[in-house]
């Protein structure tokens, strides 16, 4: 053990450099003071934004009437951050309102001229557009956001990783699956390094779904189960429910119906606990499809009828259309055609381009003609459903029905 050197200690006490160092520590380095002052300003700005905006977010009409972007008190970075966070919470339940919030945030950010604020608003706008199925616009917003982040000295790799995760999700929806896997893995690595476990698991979910969409369901199940296990360990109920819900689709493809049902039931319970109406409705829809898959056509059709009503109530237009086609398939397969023609006549779909809309209308017109003529078959309904499902990923694909349908 090193002995205490009294002479050296006394010499150090007499050295002016020692006391200069002590004074510096006692007065705190200037950079630390500046950082603390910046944090205090940000906290005060965020608190002011919350006081101003929280009452206005109770309804879209109230927010719209407040003309927030024209309010001088709203011209702060705190308001931009608050609006982006508020939009993020509403993407699933009220995507149209969340888009409105991001547009307001972007308008304020541009008036402030702060690159980081502009980037944040663009990134969140892309998220809202993704939920609305407007994928081309979402990718354009992401490209602009990434450029702004690159040029902002306050940005870091975590900001870019969030952009990559959103882009990977859009690529997954449009079936650019190899790019999806590359982006989601890179994003997951960054999130892991930053200790952002929820986003790391979200990125892994995107990777797993890319395997599922590619028909590589054994690989998809392994990743889904890994995510579910980590989410249970971390107590992340939202991610757990999504992993279970998504894994059910892969289990179905593998013919593991009992595993699919167990996953869907648990996911449905969690979605209900978390009051995630959209996800709860989709899980109920999947359970109805599972019942049809088990051969209970009448029971499955009844549950599909309830599921499509709920999807319509939530204004999930394309999901309602697909669920109606699933219901029509079950009714036709059971030999009960009552009400099928009328229900299919009411189907509405929304796609981001006129070309896609035209293709969808052609496919649905063929179904309407077949139903009117009494020649519609379950296989025709299934074929049209598959076509509409893949149309966002293959917007230029014409509808070509097979003679056997």
C-alpha cells in the first residue's frame, strides 16, 4: 500500500495551481454552466408549450379554431417539440389529426428557421403520412428530414436512426423487403447503443415482418418470439402485444393454428388494457379469420361481420373493405349469398394515386358483375382481396382475373 507523503501534500497545498484547480471546480466549468442553463431554458419552454396547447388538443375543431401557427406565443421550439410529441401519440387513433399537428409544427419551425425543429416536424409528418397510407409523400418528408438532421449540429445518430426506422416501415409496407431489413438492423444497432430499448424492439419487429412478407415465416417467428421475450422482461406491454399479434400471422402461414390463437387472444387483452382501439379491432378481425381457417364458416362470418362494423366505425376504410371481402368469402364458401352483393356494393377503398384507384375500381367492378350474375366464387373474392392488399406495393400491376375464378 502506498504510504502517505506528508511533505508532498504540504508542497501541493502551497502550489497556486492546486488552488486554481479547486476554484475552477467550485465555480463549475463554463461549458457545464452553459449546459445547465440551456436545460433550464428548454424545460421552461416545454412547460409553457404544455400550458398553451394542452387545452387546445381536446378536439381537432378547438385546435383548428385556435390558429396556433399565427399565435406569437407559439413561436418557440418548445411548441414544435410539444406538437410533434402530441402527434406521435395520436398516429394510431387519429392519424388525420396527427398530420394536422405536424403541419402546424412545421409551419412554426420554418418561421423560427431552426434546422433541428424543421427536421423534427418533417420526421413526424412522415410518420403521420405512413399511418394514412400515403407512402410516397412519407418518403419525401423523410428525405427532407434526414437532410436537415445532417446539416444540424444539434442532431446525433439517434435522430437519424428514427428516420431510418420510419423509412424501413414504409419500405416494408411497399414490399421493398431487402432494404427494409438493412435499415431496420442498422436502426436497431443504434438504438441498442443508446439504450433505447422500445425503439430497438420496434426495429426488430419491422425486420421480422419483412421476413413474414417474404414468406420466410420460420425466420419471422424466431425474431417475433425474441422480441416478445424481451418485451415481457422489460414490461413493455405495447411492444409485447404487437409482437404477439404479428407472430400470429406467421403462425397461421405455418399451420400452427393453436399458437396463432393463443397469441391473438393475449394480444387482444393487452390492446384492450392499453385502449388501443385500432389494434384491438385488427386483432378481433384476425381471430375471426382464424375461425374461418379452422372451418367454422358460419361462426367466422358472424365475427367478421362484427369486425368490419368496428373497422368502419374507426374509419379504417381499406381495412373495412378487406374485412368485407373476407366476410363475403366465408358466406360464399358456406353457400349463403344473402346480403353479399349489397355489402360488396358498398365497399370503398382509398389509395394515394389515381392509377391505383382506377385499378382497384376495375377489380371491384368485376366482383360486382359476378355477384349480379350469380357466378361469384370464394376463389374470385380471395383473388380480389389479395390484389387489393398488394396494390400499394405494386401500384402498376393490372388486375387480371383467372378463368377459374
